[in-house]
C-alpha cells in the first residue's frame, strides 16, 4: 500500500566544509560557480570523506550524513538512534527544513513540525499571551487556530496568573512550560522530537513523553523520535534506524535495532576487561584514592561475563591517606540504558573510624539476582552529607548469561533491571 | 493508488531551481507577518521615556540641521516659494523610509539566526514584516510633515506658494517603489553577509554616502546647474528620482519626468526580483555558513 507512506527520504546527504570560512571560501565558490555555468557537477561534492570524528582526514569536506534512505508510514513512531556526531541532528534539521540537503530528496505528504524549537521567538518584552500568538504563528499556526486554543494552551501551561505579564518577568521554568504548551497544541501530521526536549524537570519530561504517546496512539500521527535514552526509544518506537558516522547501518524492529546499537557501541573497547586500575591520586581526593576495581569468580579468575547462577565478587581497593569517620563506599549497578539497577553501600562496616592505610572491600553480588543483560559497574566513596572522595566512577561492564538453571530452557528476555530468584510456594 | 503516491505536499530537494517561490505558502503565513509587525511596534520603544516621540524627533532635528547647514550656510536654493525647512523635511521623510527598509532588512539572516536555525517558515516573511512596520513609522512622519505643511501655508507670516500637484494621487505607487527598492537591496545584502561579513561594514557608511547622492537636501536641477559633469550619477539614481518625485508631488514645483519615473520603477522591480531570487537561494543553506 504505497499510499500509506507519509514521508520518503531518498539518498539524502549533507556535506559540510571544515575549518574556518575565510579567504579560501571565495575561490571555492568561484570554482563551483564556474563549473555550474559550464553545466558540470559541483566538484566539491565528490571529495567529501565519511564523517569519523576521531580520525584526522585529508579533505576539507566531510559528509555529516550520506545516502540516507527510509520511508515512514502514517501513524508510525520511528526512532533514530546513534552516537554523538552520527548525524541525527543534521538529519532532523534537513527534515524540518532548517537547512537543505546537498544530495537527495525528501518527499512528504504532511506538515512537519519539530519540537526542537521550544520557545523559539519568544520576545522578553511581550506578554505571555502575545508570545503565545507569535510563537504559535512561527510554528505554523494561523491566528484563528491559536485563538481557538488559547484557553487550552494557557491552562496546559499553568501560567494563567502571569499570562498578561511580560515574559522577561517569568522564571525560566515558566518560560519552558509556556513554550511547550504552545508546541504541544500544534497539530502537525509528522512530529519531530529531539531529545533536547528531555532537558527539564521530571514533571515536564513526563508531560512531554505523555503528550508524545497521546499524539502517536490516539491521533494516529507520525512521530520521529531521536534519543540516546534506549528505555524511552523502546517504550515509544515501533521501528528504528541506527546511524553511524553519517550512514544508516541498521533499520528494523526497535528491539533488534537497540541491541545492534548497544553491541556496536560497547564491544570495541576494554570495557569488558573485568578489571581497572588507577594511578595513585588519579581518582580521589586528599583523604582517599581509588586504586583498583575488579570482578572475579569463586576461583579468583577475573572475568566480565558470568552465568546467572554464579556469585560475582567485586573488589574495591583504596588507599586511605588520613583517618576517616562515617565514610561510605558504594557499588552502583546500572543497565546499558542507564537505568540504575541497584546501589549497595558499605555503611555497616565503615561507620566507625578507618585508619590510614590500604584497604580492599569485597562485595558479593549474589547469584540469581541480575538479569540476563549487560551492566555497567560504578563505585563511589564519600562522607555522606559532607564530601565525596570520588564521585560515581564507571569502572567496567559485566555481562550476565543465562545458565538455563531456572526451570526453563529457552532463551527469554525478562523485563526489569534485575531478575531475582524469589521464594514461591503453592497451596491448594 | 499510483496517483495518490505521486501527490506529495512538498518535496525537499538538493536541486535548486533558480526561481522557486511558493506564494501559496507565504500567503498561509500572513498572520505571522502581522504578528512580527506587531512585535516590532510594541517592543521598539519599550523602556524609553519619550516612546514613539522618537519617530518625530529624529526627522525634525535632521531637517533643522540641514536647513541651517545647507540652506542658511551653503545657500542651496530650494525652489520658488518652498520653505527650506519643509523642503528638507520632505526629502528626509521619503529618504528615511527607503533607508529604514534597506537597513532593517540588510541583517535579516544574522539577526534572526536563532529562529531560523530552529524552525522553518518562509524566510521572506521577516524582511517583509520590516517593510510593513516601517510603513507605520513612515505614516506617522508623513502626518508630521502634513502638520508643518499646513502651518507654513496658512499660519506662517511669509507667503509661500506651494500647493500639491495633481500627481499626488500616485503617492502610494511611489511608496511601493521605495519599499521594493529598499527591500530588494536589503535582501541582496543580507544574503551576501551570511558568508562574507565585509558587507555589513559597507552598509554602515554606504547608506550615508548614498544619501548625499540621492537629492535629499538639494533639488536635482540645482545639482545639474552646478556640477553638470557628475549629473549622470544623480540623474540615473532611482532613489534620487523617487525623492525628487515625492517633492514634486507635494510641492508642485518642477515637473515630473514620467520617463525617468518609469525607469526608476523598472529598476526597483528588477532589484527587488534579483533580491528575492538571491534571498531564496540563500535561505536554504545559510545556516551552515553564517
């Protein structure tokens, strides 16, 4: 059913010139123009390099995104994920028509509006009401549409008392509320949401995500969602595209795409070594410094992958440089989606005084607690309420694999950050 | 099904057509135009004591100084029966509208980088709103001019023999020409400054110099008499023709050269169209270079 497709992206690429705009610019412009009047192709479009941020390139031109193709159906929520600099924002900018593509075409059957621009065009001297009209019109509403919805918008923002006061007297939170209220009452066919939106307090984020779900669920409108937050992507999106160095490397079901993204971004490093050592004074302060963190099994082998029916031992080696009281060391376990699984602290054994010297804490993560996923291990040390020795510091990642010991024998994904074995009983 | 698939609302393409205007879209955004005008008007003189009086102070004092320097000191004649002050006020009022349109639109891209970088609307709305809000300022200044006009004719002790020419009926057309010329030049400059900032400096004093070449404080006929060798500079300057035409309309002195006026009209339209094309070309990618 071709008619279902609301947005079609065909071979879109965007080239940027690196460095400064200076005297070289004019000669390139002239050369480009000279080629153009002879009916030739832009010579600089050929020379671009793939956008790999960490490598030094020879060319002054670089492709921020290259040859992106995808289609979006009406009512679909498409996630776009990728690392920093993968080209997500560039793609969104092109989609929202802020800048044009260097190659390719985007065809759409609906009005695209993006929530990148919360509060764009607010004028501090004008009142809240005047700004609602201006901002709404900038986002593409007509005056009549805004007039219809103005009460709703003011109500949603919760700024009724201030609505006839200049916006410069607003708190920053009120400005964001007012701005989001306007944006939320837009009725575009395709909504583009950048994770920039996720900046704000918890209530605001909840409201924003809720509104997005409303939009896609009840109104059947199309949403393009860009985020680093894999949990949000998983809960919202029906399909995902993974961008890497400006190219689309994966397209498909959300779960597979997220897995692909996480595996590709995590596997190439020393993250899974199971041990990390620090130089004295690298991590810590004048009281305590962190020397080593390692994870090992019951045979004292340092490992990073464990079965779920194994205890995991974690050693935290510190050097205490002056005697401390009421200290607390903590082990923080986080999933790859950056959700905290749990925190465990040393209060019981460190409430008293710790004398100067080298110490090693050993923590045991009991078997049958963690889920069959990857975790990041953090440690921190502090005197609660006073100061940190070292803030939560990412040490390494561990991976839990199913040992098939729980009475089921096929691989299954379990929801939740942990998957503890609890006592079950049965009565008649 | 096939036909439905071909029916796209719009297409974002890398291929740029030379002339690619979506007038329907601009019309759809007309509310935005008026909201921008409203914004400009309510916010311009916020937190000033004299407020909109500044609209009046600037042309009045300039006319006063011009009268002192150019008429009393340098003895430039202003034509039979035309009060010097009124002559200067007429020149400055019409020149100011052109100048405000030009300067107000010449930094469109730079000034609105923040909005333009985040949200799409037809960019041309922005310079258009500048032209419209300046029109209001021009209206107020015309009002002041009329006030002084009436004073000089009926209440002044000297007798002046000026009266509006029948061609005054074409005044709105003249105003449109001024707007087109100012807007056109402004759009060209603002497009160029996205990449090459040098032009911003040129505009600063270029406009000042242009004023001296635009028959603001002298009649064109006097220039021809005094400096015939350089007269072509003024003669074919469209804004000079427009300023002179404005004075002819209101004072009835001199005669309206309809050939030159048509020339000025065509030039204004051409500059405006060139400006529109360049502006349109720039708006698609300026955010990468600014």
